[in-house]
């Protein structure tokens, strides 16, 4: 039986160490992947302080119904009724807080069909040239000249998340959702980067139903 020389033994040990380090490095890389949350964003309203007072009376403030995943964001107790063409309505439209510097309503395509409206897909805040409508609150009526949109699907990221996925603010990325029996791919997902953000994808209720999000077994982001 031949014995390993010291030189051969050192070489073998080095090869074993290198192989182990590679495996450990791969495991560490996978475990360090940020946790991805995909949320279905139901129809809702963002509102300015002035418009909130129009609907709910002087001095009105939003109160918390439920805290959302993003830091400081919440679904408010306050709801309103949206009135579209031919007096078609969506009741119990929830307001999200805190207040913003503009008023905007985000709907899914199904909601727009229900109202008899043709609304564009826009990023939040990009409301120029969009349709408006009437909003009824307990203390008054608000006429929106514009501001009703279908929100473009997007992902919130911190700078470290953006570094992990090798993207920057306003880049485009792809979401893949694997559910029982099907995989659905959503292209044109807009990347939004801010130090205050936690990693979260927002798709609307129609999109969530289409991919069977409630029964998803895997969600992942890939560069387009």
C-alpha cells in the first residue's frame, strides 16, 4: 500500500478546503438573498390634507385601520364613495395614509370596467391628462379633475436590495410567480429605490388573481 507524502497530503487538503469554501460560499450567497414580499394592492385613494377636509370636515385627520408593510404607511379608517360616469359607483373606497401633496385614486382594470371608465397605466403621481370623477365623503363632495389611474406594477427596494439585483431607480425588472400548476411572468416591473423602502412588489388585484398569488409557491425577480 502506498502512503501519501507530506507534499501530496498538503495538496489534497488544499483541494478539499477549496471545494468546501466554494460550497460554503454558494450557500452563503443564497442565504443572503433578501426576502421578497409580493402584495396585491387593492383599489385605494391617496389624498391631500385639503381634500381630506373637503370630504370629512375641517380639521379632519386620517386614523389608522391597519399598518402596511412599508414603514409609516397605513390603511386608514376613512372610506369614501367614488362616482363614475352614468352614476356608477364604487363604495367603501379606502384611503391610505399618511396624507400626500396630491389626490389620486388607483384602480384595477375590473374596477374601471365597472365604472365605465378608460383609465391609463401610470406611475404613482403621474396624473396629468388622466380622467377624474366625483368622490363623496360624509361631510362633502370632491370633484377630481384628474387623478384616476391604474398603477404601474412596481417593486420597492432599498439601496442594498438594488445592489443585490444589480438595478437602479426606474430600471425595469421581471417578476415570476409560480403557483400550483402554472408560472406567470410579469414584465415591465418598475424599480423604485429609496433608503426607507423594504423589498416589496405591488401588483393590482386583477394581476394577483391571474397568477393565483394566494397559492404561490415561489416568487422571484429576474433582470429583463
